[in-house]
C-alpha cells in the first residue's frame, strides 16, 4: 500500500525585521522585473538585439551597478531572488515570441502579484517544528497557529517532489511516469538509429561483394587515436568501423575474395595519384586535392585510388 502524504497550509507571523526584509525583497524583485522589460523595449526601439535574462544579470552586476551607486540597494536582497525575477521576465518574453501569451505587462505596486523566491541551499533548510519554520534567507519564522503542524522529536522537513517520490517508492525509480515515458521514447529513437546504421553496413558490404571483385583493399585506421579527439569521438564511435571490417572480412572469406589491409602509415590522402608527390601541408578541412602537377580530384576519391594501387599490404 502506498504511503499518503499530507499537506498543511498555515500563516506565518514574522518579526518586524523579517517583514522589512520580505517587503524589501518583493519591492526589489518588482523593480528588476519592470527594469528588464523597459530595458529590452529601449533596445528594440534602438534596433538592437534582445537581451536574455542571463546576459542582463551579467550587465547589471558588472556594468550598470558600478556606475550607478544610487541603486546599490539592489545588492541588499538575496541575489538568487533578484536573478529569479529577471528570469521570470525572460520567460514572459519567450512565451510572447512563441505566441503562447500576450506582451509582458509591468508589475504595479498596488497589485501584489510579485512573489518572493526562496531557494533551498542545503538539507537543513525548510525544517519545520510545531510552532516555527526555517525559511531560507529569513531564518526561523514563527507560525500564527501553534501546535497545528504534527511533528516528531527530530522535526518535520519539507521535502521536494523527488524526495517524496523516493520515500514513497522504496526500491523503485523515483522519477515521474512522464519522465520515464520520455526516457523510453529517446531510447527507442537511439535504437532505431543504431539499426539504420547496421542495415546500411550490411547493404554496402552486399553491394561490394555482389560485383565479384578479385580483391578489396581497406586501410588500417587508427580508431583508438581518433577516439582521443573529444570533438569527434562520439561521431567516430557511431560509425562502427570495427563491425564493418569484421563483417567484410567474413563475407570475403565466404566468397573467396582477397581482402587487403594497407598500413595506417601509408599516405593515401596526401599522395598524388597522378605524379606520386606527397603534400605534407594537406589539412583535414581541404576536401579537394590539388597538386602542383595540375591534378585536381576529390580528397576521398584520390585516397581510394591510391589504396587500390598500393603495393605494400597484408592479407586479412
């Protein structure tokens, strides 16, 4: 049987100092939200690009506040609450650009629709006792209704959704059903892509063997060295070079075709197929091979022709 979770709604009774801090934080968040909207409107009128919430926070802290000391009171509130207010403005603009809502409206002082953002920094935050609750940045705040929240000797701790699910589903996944569905969907997509690559390898080998050639020449690639490149390692791994070579070798043995393996040090790409000159300055970005003798050919085709005429090789 699943454990049932109870929720309790209560009213806090902050001190005068805490009330001042709450009002100051809410007022600062409202000001930053309106300032972010007005600043982007000004940039739009001047023909400049839209500024995201992250870029605005960097500009505000590094350029605007140091040159405008009269607005130093913005630094007196929690930085995460101020940043969250800017991100809310960025989200409002994003929804407007996607035609999901209307143009963002400025926050008015009379309408209390500005919320204060409390962030949970460590597990001891949001601890709850029968007569008080520990709120981040505010500290311990007393409750108006005493003995209303049930507690134990250690006190109750307000948990996140993940922690609640982890407590309810002992020995099972602590993720929501929708998240698990999305993970399964992505896994199926990767499986389909893997099957498409395998099918392409099988079809390519079948087309090569179908022509009944006397021999097939391949190059002994340094795949281990290619995998060390962090920009290309993922793409190299997905090409399945080892699987292609093993299947080609097996098919050649079945059909009686000689499989030649050229050394990895053979300059197949740098060597000119026409005059035999070797270009040492050839870069990976040069996709067209141009030789001083006037020979011009696609880089990969030139390498294939050189491998075809290679005299030094091993029989696989």
